[in-house]
């Protein structure tokens, strides 16, 4: 199995509210998208604690997001945990003509 990555269109940057998360499910990825100080971050919407899909509903404070279920906290820029043991997945992004693209892994099976 070969794994490649490609950028996929997610949404218009203007559709992301400042300081409040949104959720987009695409190609079997559940994503939480945030805009803080005009910077956009895409991380997994699945909390590594109980695998609940509630990160987009979390509490933002600066560049940290707190899961609303049990309070695990993560750095939006790095995905590193701020109060527990498991990090959260982050995704590379790019913005072209105000459209947000995310780099998602594609799996190719060659047998
Ligand atoms: S499910 Fe997120 S902290 Fe428990």
C-alpha cells in the first residue's frame, strides 16, 4: 500500500467564524476548523481521549482548544497536548483565492 497526500478544497475562509469551530467531514476524515486572529487551523475532530467527535465544539482560548467532553486541551498550531498524554492530529493547509485547502492522505492499494 502506498500513501500519498494531496490538497482538497474545504471551504471559503469567510465561512469560518472567528473564535468558533466548525466541523467538516470529507473523504473519511472528520475535521475541526478554527480561525484565530485571521489564521486558520485544521485538526482532527476526534478527541484522542474517548474518540468523541466534539473538538469543533470545544472552548477556544488563544491558540488552545479544550475538548468539551472531559477537558483535554491541545495546541491548535502543533496538536500537542497541554494537559494530558495524547496529541491530536493536525493537517497542513493552504489558502488560494480565499479558499481553504487541506492536505489529506490518500491511500492507494496496488495489489
Ligand atoms: S473525549 Fe475529549 S477529553 Fe474526553
